[in-house]
C-alpha cells in the first residue's frame, strides 16, 4: 500500500496523463473561440455586444455555451 505522499504523487501523475487540453482545436467550443478572439482584440464583453448590436446577456450566453447565434 502506498503512503500518503506516494498516493498524492500517483494521483497527480495519473491526472497529468489523462489531462485534456480544453483549448485545442478538437475541444474548443464556439464560446471558447469567441471569448478568445474578443480578449485578443482587447475588447470587453460590453464593447463587443454593442459593436454587434446584441444584448450583453446574449454575448455572455454565447461565450458560456448556453446558446449560439
């Protein structure tokens, strides 16, 4: 049986081996890409929503993958 430190190390190693890159091309969502593009442009959610002519709540829903356009 493993000691506490060994169990923790084993757990961390196992998690790293099974880690998913949520921002890889295979796993990104529309909301991830939208938020990333907005942040890269230096815009706030409020600014982008205004520029798109949509409600702020709509943009937030898109970025949180609650809904899509």
